[in-house]
């Protein structure tokens, strides 16, 4: 699992250092007792713990675009072109 967390966007063979690690990863994921819910449960728990102290949490998808064009807001970056300011 450490290999996958180090390279979260990599394919399984790309994340593993060897063919034997790749085979082991596929065996692990093919195990009937391993579920995606079980793998993600610690992530969900930590995410909830990080959100708990905050009164408002924005859950925004990667493709969400917040356009603050024309507003005086610090820390904004360019959107699809330099004149449009906001964040993704």
C-alpha cells in the first residue's frame, strides 16, 4: 500500500518496483476478503476527523471552477486564461 500512496495516480505495474510486487498487488486486490470500502475506510475516517473542527467544509470536485473575476481577493490564480481569476 505504501507504493500506491507514494504514487496515487500511477497504474499498479507503474507503482510497484518489480514484477513480483505487481503480482502480489493483484493477488491482494483479487482477494474476496478485500473490498474497496475496507481500503478507503481509513481515508474516510481521517477526512472526517480533519473536517470535524471546521463549521463549514466545501466538498468541491476537481473540475469545479470558482470565478472571483472583478473581486478584490488575495491568493487567486488564473483560470482558463490570465484575465480570469479564481481557483479550481
